[in-house]
C-alpha cells in the first residue's frame, strides 16, 4: 500500500497525442480492435503506476526541469508524466522509435 495517495490529471496535449494514435490505428491501419486494446493497456499501465509514480528513474532531459519527467512504456509508445505534490500529471504519449528531443522542450 502506498504511503501517499496520488490523483491523476491528463494534459490536453496527451489527449491530442492519444487521439492521433488511436485515429491512425483505427482509420489508416483499419484495426479498431487493436486501437481499443491499446487504450486498455495504456489506461491500465497509468493506473498501475499511480500507486508508486516516483519509484522509477527520471527521464534524462537535456533541459533542467522543476518537475522531472518519468516514463511508462506500453508497446511501441512512451507515456511521459510528472509528479506535482499529490498529482501524477500525464503530459505526452509518443511513438517510442522517434526522436523525443523536439517534443520534450
């Protein structure tokens, strides 16, 4: 049981990223079942991490940040989040094989 109870907050940019990914899988790849499964995996991974969001190595960003980024890997995607007080804030989800530098400014 965690010593601290965290709340979850999603930034609009994360929601935009996720919608773009799901639209691509559903409309371009024509695989809505895979899109639904991916959403379930993403939601499950985020909720699981909510128990201990600070127990993982921070993302080594080139930019000094007030709140370090942490990562969750789900299939070919990386979810980035920060912890601010009792809030785990989900900020981005990106395809893992792309250069993340321009997106993490």
